[in-house]
């Protein structure tokens, strides 16, 4: 790749998202990497001897994205691209030894929780869930006085969908002291807002589908680590279990990554504006957004993040005629610009009542609405919210 790690370290991340993962500079060669469609490659050596070998082992179209993400996360090794965020979750969970203990946030991405619970039900691992924002409670689960120490700590910060903020550095230190490895899902923050490897995490996970690709048109996942042994295990899992990315999807994700800094800048600013306005609206029972000084995670987020993200959650107040959940559903239906759809991190603003999903933990309030702020004009977004909130009074 044309941008060396040494040079990338001297550049702003806003520049790295544009410059990383480009081909070597050679006369008449393209400035963007091409899509390579091949299931096999010429060569007689083994995979470990430097040959690509076979399409399930490697693809040249993966390399630029894996290198760019690695540089953004401050990793020493190329990342690993997967067919989906859950394929990356599966690979990361494979690092828990048979019978090992996994400590996971009570509020996490529902797919991660479901997968971990299914593994626990089959006796493959022991699952302990905990409020990741409660540092003392997490430490107690990592090394209980009357139980087995943890093998893995799974961190989400901010959490999905409750936006709890973990003390990532303190928890990674405690996990390592207990003999556990740490996987941090950095999907909500992106490496432009938070770099978990720099805070002590061993592996960083992304649903590339969300902010990194950024256009709601691909499904991909990724893992990044600076540990050669862990990377070798993860790579082996990807090869054997076949959770590989399509070349076209990888190419689209890299193209989407180029505008990440601009999209994050715009969506974060808009989210802050909307959160402030919603926080005083009479129809809003409560709000979570770490950028608000009144948010319980504000000070912690400010200390370890370079921004507050662009996800916010509100709970709708009920009245004599409807419950808070019914009010939330009515709000979503009344919107004209915001899109009622799942997922997040795209250029468009998305909104949904999370408990409509049967896999969502019951501890998530049924009147909670998650909002992913896109890059539209903030006044247009606010006008749409305002008319929908007003419709609740009709």
C-alpha cells in the first residue's frame, strides 16, 4: 500500500481515511484499488509461504480496507474483513476456550447477546451479563471470590441501545489482571471517535455495515488486533468457517470509508443539536446522549472519546389515551423525513422503537426510540420531529 504506517502515524485520522489503502504509485496505474473477481490464484506454495492460494483465504480487494482500518485503529497488523458484523462476532467469540467465562454487557447488540446465549445454552461457555457502565460490578464478574475468573470481557461503549459508557481503560486493566482478553465493539464510535486498542483492548470489532461503509448498501464486519497470536486464530476461524467478504462489498466499503470524517463531523453536530432540543420537550420522558452535560456517561465519554457519536435515544411519555410504547410507535409513523428502519450509521437518519424486536433484552424500556442521525440538514430533521411530536397531541 502506498501510505506507510510510519507516515500514517504523522497524519490526522481525517486524512488517513482518504489516503490509506491506495495502490502503489506507478505511472498510468489507477489511484483506487480495483475489484478482483477470482476464486483461485496462480501459485504452488502454501498459504503460510506468502501465496494467496484460494479465494477463501484472501482476496486483493480485501487488503486495502483491512489496511486502512488497521491504520485508523492504531493497530500493528492488518485487520480482517468478514461477511457480516455477526460473522466477526462469531470469530471473536471463538477465542473463548471451551468452558470459559464470557462477561458481556447486559445491553449489547442483540445479535451478540443471542449468539453468546446460544453458546452458553449448549455448554460451550459460561455467560455473565453486567451493566458495563458499573466498573465495580464488572470487576466483580471478572474475578468473583466464589467463581471461575473470566476468559473474555466484551465491551460496548456506548452500548446499544442504552448508550451506557464504559471506563474502557480501567476495565481492560482489570480484565487482563484476571487473565481475560478484551474485545471491544467500536461500531457506535468508529476509530475517529474512540480507539480501544490505545485504551488496552486486545481486539476491536466493527459492523462495517454501519458507519464505516456508511451508505446502507453493504453488509460486512471486521476485526482488528495488534496481537499476532490472536490474529492467527481469528484468520484461521475465518478460513475454516467461511465467513468471508465479497470483493464488491469490500470495494464499496472502502469507497464509503473515504467520507467517514465528513459524515461523522456532520452527524455528530446534528445529534448534539437535536439532543439539546429534545431534552426539554414535554413529550420526551427521558433522553440518553453522552454529549449532554446531564447524561450520566458525559464526563467519562469526554475523557476517552473525541466526540459523542450520533446516536441518541429518547423515551416517549404516555398519557390517558396511550402507553409510552404506543406513543413511540405513533411518533415513528408520523415522521416524513426520518426513515423507520433498523440499522444505523448511514447517510440517512433512521429511527425505530427497539423493543419491536423480539431479541431485544426486556430490560430495554418498551417506549425507547433509537435515533441514528444522518447528514441531512439539521433544521429539516428537527422540523420533522417537531411535527411528529405535535401530532401526539392530536
